[in-house]
C-alpha cells in the first residue's frame, strides 16, 4: 500500500500516512477539529484528540527495544491468551498488520448516524493458514462523531469448519491528570477476580473506586456504562459497551511501572486502563457464525450531575 494525500469533503477528512517506524496509519478528522489516529500495525488507536487538540488517550513516551509500538492508546486484545484477563496478556492481533477494506480510501464514509469511519480487516495469510488454529475474519470499524465521541465496532466471523473459542478486550489507556485524584463509578457492589491475590474472587464496596496502589482486576457482569471522573481536568470519560459483559481495571503503580521496559518511572500517574471485555465466559462461535461487540467513548464536563450524565 502506498501513501495517499488527504481527501477532504465539506464535513470530515481521512488521511493515510506513515509513522516514524514506517508503519501505515490512518487519521480521521471531524469538522469541529477532533481527530483519531489508527495504526495498521495491530489496528491500534494511538491518538484521540478533542476539538481543542487535547490528547484523551495515554501513550508512553518510552518504547521497548523489542516492540514496534508504544504502550497505550486502544489495542485489540484477541484472541486473549491469559486466564483472568490481565492487561499483560494481549493475544496476537496487536502484532499483525491490518488492511483497509476500501483501499485506497477514495472517499470518507459515513454510517447511518452521520459518523465518519474507516473499516479495517484482519485475517490469516495464506502461509499462516497452513498451521494457524484460528481461521477467522476480523473486521474493525473505527468511527468519529461530530461531537468528538469515538466508537469501535468489532465483528469476528468463524470461517473454519470447527468451533472457534476466544476471549476479547479493548485494552484502553485513558489519559488522566493524576491517578490519585481520579475516581471510577459504575462497578460498585460487583464481583471481581483479582489477578494479584492470585485471581481470588471478591466483591466491590458500594463506593466509587479510587486508586492508591497497583490494581489488576476483572469485574464480571458489569454495566454497559462506566464513568471515569478526573476532577483536576474537569473531565469525565463515559465508557459505553455492548456485547462485552466484563470490565478489566489496571494500573501498575510505582514498583511494577519502574520494572516495565515500555513505561517511564512516573507514567503510571497519568494513565488508567479500563477495558470492555469478554473474559470470564469466552466467546464460542460455531462455523459460519459472527460475533459483534461495540464500545463508545464520550467525554463530558465533570461538572455535570449523575442525572445529566444519563442523557449521554
């Protein structure tokens, strides 16, 4: 695939370029100035900015010598190969090169709600089909709305003659002012599996979650809307999900952060992972069937009340 010039219409734009590592990437922009950047290496969303140009996702400034991409953004964890859903078990999809279905993207596309989008495709190559146990087609749609909200829709189709079983997560690193000043609402009173204890089952208290130490949990049967409140930035992230019954919550904190090759010593302060996931009960697809999951990220002022948030 070559490099294409940006294509503009009266509402939005799409641009395909290369990053510093020579990897192809796609930028979607809306007329208000919001943007999303997607790398074809792993189908990873590496940037999401609002209309003022403020970055909403965390991406580490430190890159491991063994990695082609920085830790952060939104990664597709499929087929997840960890028992319990730790963010450290991402699966192989993030290391594959995805393709653009409409290549070159001659015109920007809009869905029925007026969102601009790009469709990516991942499937085993001819050589991989000789030994790959996972024969599938994975379609990922990344959409940017006029209000700046970001949506990802994943469709996995089983194209083999055997059942396909997998776990899944949208591994999402949110940018926060300071992890100690953030609280998370929506997981109160839920059961969760703690990957630090090791993987014991606990029940969350009735208060909003705050952060004072390392956390690595999978919450079961979680609600379809979760909120991250960042008081210093006066910003609330709403995470809306469909087809994803679990939520992974992760922050490495001080000791583990210092030991990680692709995180700066203090970067844990400015990130929080909240993943929409299907982990506790893996997805089982019969031959020819398709599974769909969706997540939407919306940013609203933290000054809004709970009743106001329900309208988004």
